[in-house]
C-alpha cells in the first residue's frame, strides 16, 4: 500500500466531519449554530459528528452562558490540526498520483 494511503484518517471520511474540521482550521472557534447553518446539518447529526471528533481529541468544547442562553463553542486541538493536515496531504497525494494515469 502506498505510504500516503496510510495517512488517510477514518475520523475525517464523512462529509460532515471534513466540513467541521475545515471550518475549525479557518476559524479559531465556532459556535454550534454557526456550524449547523454553515454545514446544513441537523442538530442530532452535527452533535454526533462533533462528539466523535471530541472523543478522538481533535476538537475541544467550551460551554458557557451568554445572558441566560447556553452557548457551546468548538476549537480544533493541535492534535486535530495536525491529523487533519496529514489527512489533506494524503488526499492530495492520492489525487496527484491518480492524475498521472489520465
């Protein structure tokens, strides 16, 4: 198996998780509703993908109240950033190597 395929990370295989991490790579922190609107996901779907990324320690969660309303924000961890960059590099290599056969 090619070396770059070993760096394809199953944690980022779904469109939702790829989108979550893409947003978090650009923004320092993002709240739940912004992610939901940006990625066009339901509450439950987004929550399950966020939980999986949190369990993998690729993002951290910060819960607080703004006035009387709960506000949950998400931040990519350093491990998450590195894993995502490695995943994107592997995808890029996969694409580049397969273009040679066109």
